[in-house]
């Protein structure tokens, strides 16, 4: 990848680790959204795999090769994980890696193509309104948005264990 970046005159490369959601965790996420918000959860199906399928020895070998080949290319990882944290990420789908906290509900609003507003770009199941019927300010300050924020401040939802969006919000 660094050689490809160099050949294209790209000066920065990001690694995004593979997300995976085993069936039991996905079904628990569905139950949580139904219980807390009365809505269905569908997005986890796009990440559904029982294991990461990552060969840790090969991954670590390739990561070392990648890092050694950077020479002038900036490594800007999407999720700045150590080798040990990558190991946990790929082997234990319910272990919290680096942080459980997500600031996306405090800093980000995601608008879907149909106008639905949510806080998570990866798991957009809970919508707290639509820009066709309210302003972004009204949506942001709505009771439905605050209800989600309150829950997320207290706990992770099952899908949050392997969601990288919490790393985008810069809280680690």
C-alpha cells in the first residue's frame, strides 16, 4: 500500500480494521433497539460474521511490512491501535478496545439519503427525525436525540463493540 500511495503521489494512508458482528451480538443489538427505542435494527447484517477470520500472525507480519515501507508516507490510522489492541479487536467481539465512550452523539449528525437523522454512520438504525420535517437544529435538540445520548453516555449498545465510529470522534 505505501508503494501504491507513493506512485500516486499520495502522502497519507489510513488503515481501517475489519468490523464483524457475530449473530448473538447482532440479535442482542436488535433487542436493545426494540426495548430502548421501539425500532428495528438492520445495519449489523452488513457486518455479520461469526469471527474476524483474520490470521493474527499474518496480520502482524503484514502490519510490520506496511510500517517499514512507509518512508515518507504519513500513517494516519483510522483507529490508532497497538498490536495487542488489534489482537483483541480481531479475536474478542465483546471486548472493549481502547475506549467504550463515543462522542459521535455529542458531535456528529448523520443524514441518510432519505433525510433520516442519526448519530452513527456505521449503525444508523435509530433515527431521531427527518430533515424534511424539521431543521437540523430542531433534530439535534430533540427529545429523541437526547434520549439516545443519555443511553449512550451510560452504556455501549451491542453493535458499539466493533464500531469504528467512536474512534472518529477523537475521544481516546
